C-alpha cells in the first residue's frame, strides 16, 4: 500500500496531478461475456469480412462492446481518414485520403443485410478533397442499402459538405432517409478550440436548417458534447438555437479524450453528473425536442432507432444507460 505522500489526490474536477483524469463510477462499462461475446465476435466478423469501417472503432466509442454484442454497429463510409482535424476526434486526418471506393455501397448493403438490421446509422468522414464533399458517394451508399432492404430505416449522420448547398440538395433529393443528422458538436464559443477551422456552429445550424427546408418530411437530429469547457447555460442556449432551426432529435453526451495528456486532443474539462444530464433532458423536452437521449455515455447514434420510434409516438425517450436495450431497431 502506498504511503499518504504517494497517493495521487484528484482536484475538484477529478483530475490527478499527472494530468490523467480519474473516471467517475457512472462512466464505467461492462465487457461482454458468454453469448454476448459470441454476438460481438459475429458483428466484428461481418464488419471485417466486408472490409468496412465503423465509427465505433475509429472514434473509440465507449459503447462498442454493448452495441456489437447486440448485433448492431454504426458504419462509417468514404474511408477511414478525414480531411478535418478536430481536437476531440480520434479519426486519422489526411489532406488527401484514398480515392472513394466504388464497391463500398454494395459491401455496406451486404453487411447490413447479413446483420438483419431494421434500422441502420451511417456516418461519414469529411471529404473536402471531393468537389461535392462526398455527397454523391454518400447518396449511393444510402441507395444501395435501401435497394437491398426496402423496409429498413436509414439515418445518415452527414458532414457539412463544406457549405456546398447544391451538393446537399443532390444528396437529399428523393433520398430514402428517415433521419438526416448533423452534429454541432460543442457550444458556439468553443468552436475555435474544439473543431477544425472549416467547421462552425453557425454553418452546422445552416446545414440542419437547409436540410429541413429541402425535405420537411425528414426528421433532423444533432448532438452536443459536454466537458469541453462550456457552462450549463451555454448548453441550454445551444439547444435553443437548434430548436430555432426545427431540429427534432437531440443527443447529449460526455466528452472523453481519445488520447493521453500532451497529445493534440483536448483534455476533459469536467465530468458532468447524470443528474445534470437529466436536467438538460427536461429542458430540451420543454424547448420542444421530440426525442432526447441525454447521459454520460450517450453518443450520436445511441439507441437511434428506438429514439426515433419513441419520438414518433410522442413518448419520452429514457436516457439511462443501465436500461435494457430493445431489438435491433436500436441502431
């Protein structure tokens, strides 16, 4: 046992003297075992066998064991390198990634079919190297999944397409999407320190606003990370701005630094309590959001299918990570 002088005592924010953060109890996750481990391996085999990428892996999602053990995954298309360099994201940054893979749409559709999903979330990397920001490729991937599985619900977590509104219109025109999602990521004040210089809260708002104007029938969705240096009131203000452009679905989650102190990644400013997440959830519902998932381990695609289903029914979406997950509609 170490002496009292050797014990590292965290400060009021839960940060140890060497800069490492001690995770609170509510951020601990369980690893799969038994049948869950077998299901996890099955998901892994399908993803790898179809030469696909997932945001679960590339972004280091803390829910990967739980989701993959339920036979679900969030696919990441257009490569595994991003042309942006946001300071919260572990996806590799390259100015000139590999060319887009014309065979990816069919491989994606095959994986979704083999997994037997009723609802799928497809996310993308930024492709600023493409004239249309990758919009045509994204469109082809969505179309391939729908052609293979006509009854499936599809959610696209899209980039900002570098403000190319013609590309956005092409992407959404007659698209079989159920949900168009685009993340503002953080409160406006923190844009410069958190996001790539080509991204901004204002531009993200415009993406969501234009998407709703182009396709009023689509549900729009966005996500906020906390623990980056924002105040509670700033989170409330950001939610209000999202409602002003008619965003209907919202996720709120804790930022977890993907790298060690001293790397390019931002350190965690604070660990927000589950109680505060519940306060924000209540505020969001009061503001008029139709579906809200709010909790420390919530991510953009957290229980996505269930969130949409409950929003359509007008029911409140629970955000307690301890709840039993439903069917493969969860996304």
